[in-house]
């Protein structure tokens, strides 16, 4: 159950960072680790693929140091979802933390 909840937070983090700048897998893993989330490539890349196939992220392949790297950005639909989640987070924060 804990992992399910963490994965939900991870998805919100991904959307947030993809709204701020183009993101890529290893960079996301490092950023998420700073927030205390341990995530393997075998977990992260299917999440990215699902967010992309759901229309929440777009993907662009770039060559970096002679290697192909996929960069993800939020879509308008992803931004709508992120904004809905912000409202839910705000309400939950007020209920759980601000009491």
C-alpha cells in the first residue's frame, strides 16, 4: 500500500517537473531521490510511457554525448491534470496538516 501511494506522488512530481522544463529519466530519478523516493528505471520508464500514451506528456528524442535521450514535457491535458491535483493536494494539506 505504501508503494502505491508513493507512486501517485511520483507521478505528480513528474508532471510538475515536466511543466517546469524538459525532463529525462536519469534526471528524474536523481530529482526524486532528493525527495526520498527510490525508483528504478524498470518502474520509472513504464510510468513515463503511460503518462505519454495517456496524453499527459510528449516525448522528444535528442542526441546527448552521442547517445539518444528521451525528453518529456507536459501537454495541455497534463497541465489540466496537474492543476486538478494541486487543488486536491491543497485540500488534503489543509485537512491533514493545518487542522
